[in-house]
C-alpha cells in the first residue's frame, strides 16, 4: 500500500518532503505504516484531489477492492 508514497521520496532527497493524498480510510493506516517503516518524510492528507470543486463519492474498483476512484470527475 502506498507504492508511490514509498518510492517518490527518493526523488526529493533526505531534506525534502513527500506529500501524499489518500482519501480511502481503509488504506490510510497502511500508507502511514509504510511511511514509518521506511523512515520517510511524508505529509499524508486524508483527502482526494480533483479538477472540480465539490464533493464526490469514491467508487471501489471491483478487481482491486483497496483501490478507489472518484466518480468520473462529476461533483455531487
């Protein structure tokens, strides 16, 4: 969990800060634990990002239950 969160900090170096966004509350603990285990300087924000202002309902992926996406960019 948090594959990019673990891999990308190497690009900013030891004095940099990696910023992660994960809205799925089931995945957040795994991302936090992986960050701590790998001693990463990561700021985890428990929200989703998008190009529209509004609220969207995350949809779980049928093939990957721990992955989610926002509903096609349509605000609710």
